[in-house]
C-alpha cells in the first residue's frame, strides 16, 4: 500500500469512527433522556411476577431501572419485567419506539454507506491555464486522484457565453482519456484548426468583451469495485491564467512507481515568458 492509499484508508477509517462516535452520543442522549422522563413522571413500575418478595425497596423504580427500561424499549425488546402504568407512560413508550425505528434504520444505512462508498478524492486545479510548450499553445488543467484508480474515462469539455439570457455554445469536445491513477493532464491544443472557436472565445474573454463559462467533466469506473465515478468542475474566464510547466507532485522509484507525493505542488506552475504571453494576446492567427 503506497502512501496515498494509506492516507486515504486512514481518512476513511477516521470518517467511520467519527460517525459511530456521533451516533453513540445521540443514542446515549435518547436513552438517558427517556429514562429521565420515565423516572420523573413515575409512569412505569415493576410487574407483579418480577417483584422481589420481602423487599419493598427493590420493587421501587429507581433511575437505574428507568435506564434499563429505556434501553429495552428503545430496541423494542420488551422483557415484561417493567411496564408503563399510565396513559402518559404508554405514550412515551410509543414515541421512543417510533424514534428507535428511524434511528436504527438511518444508522445502519449511513454506516453501510460510509463503509462502501468511494470518497470524494478526485479534484482539479482551481484555475485553467493557457500553457505554451513544444512551440504551441494549450488550454490545460491538471486532474488529481488520491483514491483508487479510475478506468474507462470519457471526458467532455464545454465552453459557452450568456447573451440575452440565452446560452450560446462556443466550443464542445468529447474524448477518451487515459486511466486516472494519481495525476492526469487535460490539454486542448489551441493551435489546432479544429479548436479555432475555443481560441477565439478565449481571446474575446481575455479582452473583457465577454465572460466565458467552461465545464470539464468525465465519467469512469472504479478499478476495484466497478462503481461509476462522475466528476464535473465549472470555470469561467476569470479563472484563466498563463503558465508553462506544472511543478512535479511526485518522483519515480527504481521500479517505475510513483513515490514521495507532494500535493502542495498540485496548483503550482512555471510562469510563462512575458514575450510569449504578449504574442498570444496580440497575434491574430484567424484572419
């Protein structure tokens, strides 16, 4: 188990333990709360066959016995050694039994959910970058995954503007992506003629003529469980920044495996040369 998987396991275990602890606290409040109500209202007593002969004190309902009755009532066990003796007592028992049914159902359902669910461990950079590499411009973002690998990825990228309260599509593309192990780079070549409309929309947005909205999304499958994983992230042109190369978040060992993850570098990128940035802003490649 690598460091990332270990961290994810510890996080999930902690999440389950916190849920159980909170549930136990709520359960304790219910038990002691109803026990106190039973005790102060005097609405329960020992049944005749369970009374201790010759010991009048032992037949009296004390707070300990009220707690006992609250527990067996909450779990709808009903041993019959203590019973309600008034209409108020019967109403309290009915209320507690109803609450217990909902509590046990919710607790069991959420516990199963926390145990088997896939954590929200997929994320992307908070910004979209216009990058210059290999003498070409790209619209780029970086995708991270701190959980199990995701396979069979199908991605979609959309860009649009809002005019007269209507959505005007500027660009849309769909493609299959490599498996998302820990890091994935998503690039759209802005120098490709097929992506001309996106570059024009970006140019208009950078000149403040329009506000460009963008959405990156994908659907894939968890490599172990087969569970479908869906992800979507929205951006607009205020999230556009210039850059060059993303800083590394890991290194390689001699066996070709990633190690020493530095997720603090996930958002970091080298600055684009000022001249290259200026060239993108002023050139008119589409006329």
